[in-house]
C-alpha cells in the first residue's frame, strides 16, 4: 500500500524551500497624489464660503478634545518656528515646534503668546537628552498639551518602548508619533499610547531617503491604508510630506487623513528661520531636510561616519508673508469640498471618489 503513494509531492519540497527564501513582491498598485484626481459630484452648496474646515476630535489615549483646521506646519527648524505658530494659530492651524528651541525660548513664547499654546506641539526625538528636554519644556509650560515624537524610522522596537515611556510620564498629553507607512505599525504605536500617527516615509520635498535607501511607500496609498487601521482603533493620522500644491492637501484629506503636515509648501516665508539671500537680483531662503548635511552640521557638528545624509538643501524663492499661502491652501480646500458636495471637511473623505489619471494638468505654459 505504502509503495503505491506517489512520489511527486516530495519533488516540491526543494521548490517550497527555495520559494520561502525569495524576496516577496507585493504587486498591488500603490498610488501617489499625482496619480489621481477627485471625481466631481452633484452638490447643493452655493459657494465655497459655506464650507466648514474646522474639525473636532477626541483622542483615543489622552481623552483630550481638539478643534481647529487640521493643517500642520512640519517640525523642521525652518518651518516649525514660534513665528509660524503665531500666524497659523490665528487661523486655528497647528504648528509642531522644532526640537532645537531651548526651555528658556519656550518660557518666553508661552508668556508672550499664551493664545498660541492651543495649537502647538513640542517635538522630541527618542534619545535620552531629547526626553530630558521634553520633560523640562512640559514642566515649564504646563498649558502645552501636545507632544510630537518624531524619528525617521518609526519601525524600531526601541521607538515603541519610547512611546510607552512618554505615555507613562504624560498620561493626559496628546501624543503624535511616527513616521510609519503601514497599518500594522500604526496599530502598534496607537496601542503603545500614541494618539495621532505620522504617516510618510520618503515623500518629503527635501527628503532623499528613497534615493539613499530604496525604502518608501507611495503617499496616497499609505494614507488610505493607515487611516483605515487607525480609525478602526479610534486613533488618528497625519499625512506627513509630499504635498506640493493645495490640491495635494485636499487629496490627503480625501484619502482619509485627519491632519495634513506641510514643510516645503510653507518654506521661504517671513515666518521661516534663516536670512533672505539675494542672488542675481532674486531673493531666496534656505530650506533643508532635518537629516541633511546642513541640519547635521548646524546641530550635531556634521554627518556621523556611519550614516548618510537623507535630506537635501535647496534655495526656495522668497515668498513674503505666510498669510497669502494659508489663504491659497484654505481656498483650494474649500473649493475641493464644493466640487464633491462636502459642506464640511469632515465629509470630504466620504464624498471622495478618486479617478486614476496619467496627467495632472496641462503643461503647455509651465
Ligand atoms: P514636505 O511637506 O516638504 O514634502 O515634507 C515635509 C516632511 O518631510 C517633514 O514633516 C518630515 O517628515 C520629512 N523630512 C524633513 N526633513 C527630512 C530629511 O532630512 N529626510 C527625510 N527623509 N525626511 C525629511
């Protein structure tokens, strides 16, 4: 009887063994902002002025409530400045303040601009010195309610432990943490105590991670997938990076982002740090990634030998007061809402159908 068993399944064994060692290719299509447009829908809205961009959220772990227009200035040292926060907070926009201000700077800011504290976060990396400074800032400014824990690679176990530690120390603060791009890591960080997960690896305007490491995830798909995971746990997400025009901001919200973070779109303004540079009669301001040579030379004395810089330095045309840019972004977003029939920003993702496209806009005169 045993002799009658067919021998061919045995032949498959080496194939299975080899297959398990092969790299996997996920061939599901993943999309970026540039790959889609909104499909317009019938709407009863008369004017874009009727659109309400304010959102109210209650956060899963801190149990705190937020109200505002959920657009955030990135915690880069050029854009995440106190000057930026003063203008953005007037419009109820948010600023993640960069981590290089001293405790004294924070004390002065809090004393002179207490009205801004509702719409700012203190940023921190995951080192011991970072944590010490964060604790000192939160002690010096008790009205500060938000913490932004920012590392380039949110996938390390060490970072997960760090989020747990910070949650343990600050049970009532709302914690933003990242960056990640996949649902399982969004869930892990939320379950470890974070409230809002920063989503984006490699889409940034001055980011070279994809070139230096080959790692990344198209931002629109990352947002769609991560929003689904976060919302399943009553958590929230920030779409961080990759917005190059107001339409991209709208697409990030349409994809399910609760907040959208911008660096490059806010660069080059009066409220950014750095001097205006004049070259051949034109005015510029310097903008650079927080892992660029420029930032590392400024703060840690250079690029450490074991790592490559993963950020670019660029001269962006000087753009004056950031007020004009804010108006442009908010105007665009209101208009998107009217095209798809969303009376409130809250309704935008429910009213969104994206169509895949091969071209964003007519390039004839650009
Ligand atoms: P942007 O709005 O300019 O497209 O993207 C801003 C985001 O880029 C920031 O919020 C941050 O997540 C990311 N970023 C900033 N500096 C660097 C850097 O030096 N390297 C990388 N990989 N990402 C950066």
